[in-house]
C-alpha cells in the first residue's frame, strides 16, 4: 500500500514569529527543487501561525503548491465562545492550517487531557477538514510492566471510536513512546516497528483491514538525522514527528533527506 510519508516538526513552545521567519529563510531554500516524495509539516506555536502562513503563501505564489504544510499543536473541542485561551479549528483554518496535533503526551500529562477530550478534539478537527495528528504512546513504567498492548489499545480505541472511514484515513497516528521524547533515547527500529504493527492491527480491528493498510503512522521520540533512515526503513513507519531536532533547519532537512532515502 502506497502511503505518502510525512515529516512533521513539532516545535512545542519554541520560536515566536521572528524566529519562525529566521528558520524559514534558511529552511525553504534547502528544500526548494528537491521534490522529496513526502509531505513536510511544521507546527509552530499558535502565535507564529500568521507568520508562517504569510511566508508560505508568498513562497508558493506562482508555483504549483506550497512546499510546507502548516500544523497546529493543539485545537479546541469547542466551536466558539467562553473558553479562555482556547483556539478553534475554524480559526486555524483561516490561517491555512491543515494539520492539528491532538493528544500529545505533554498535554496528556501536563494539562491532564483525557482520552475523551482528545477524541472530542479529533472529531472537531475533522469537522473543519483538518487532519488530526493523533498522538499515542506508553510510559516506561507501562512498557516495563507489560502494559504496552493494553495502553495503546485503549488510546487507539478511545481516540478513533465511531469515526467514519474517511475520517480515519484523514487521521495521522503518531506513536510516541513517552520514554523516548526529549530524552535522547530512541526506540530501536525493532521496538518501533513492533509497536507500529500493533497499532495498525488495532486500527484493522476497529475499522477494517483497508483502513489499517492506508492510515499513516508516524514515529516520534528523539528522531535525529542519524536514526531517520533506519526508522523509515521499517515497513509500518510512515514518517516522523520530530521535536528537538526540528528546531534547527539543517537538522530537520537532514531528517527529511535521509528519511526519504536520498544519498
Ligand atoms: P523529541 O524529538 O524532542 O524527542 O520530541 C518528540 C515529540 O514529542 C514530537 O511530538
């Protein structure tokens, strides 16, 4: 099954508008004309979305498409109203956002987001035709106590519960083992492949073999230029969600280049 890889940068709480501009001035010329067979997504903080959309609109003027797609790091599960600090999916659409990360482990842990809330956000993102990047993953304690399958199975079942087949296909799953995020410890390619195959089988159980063979599953957790090619060679890994190593234009470029198998 032909699944187009995605390399997505999750900048977390880094880079306001001026640093976003500096990054893009360096990064866009690097990818220009490379025609990588993948989608490149950058998810900056909310306040930098107007800047990135303005720069990408200008960069794509007169050419046949935007070189980079824009992601948001979160979205509200509500339409509008008295939700201080929240940003709606419709506001994101106005800024040309195409992807929205939901359920990142930092939000699950620090903001206490539940599977139910994450499911509501995922559904709301689809209402606005955004592609959710739905994050799942186990902690080290859960892995070591043999709970990997139970944890992933609950997260996948709760997140994708009752979705239309089309919405499942427009959702991108990101498997991010919590113990590998920002720690410098990467899951081995064997561990990552095993978890990705498990997630794909869980999707098959919920939404059928066709959806499972077409849905894209990204790996996240200390992805770097040095391990991108090995991870991407795994049959069930369809790209990467990159934190720290996406903050520097050359390193994000190298992840994409090596991940696409370019010499
Ligand atoms: P690091 O690449 O910094 O480990 O972060 C991964 C991540 O959380 C991406 O969403």
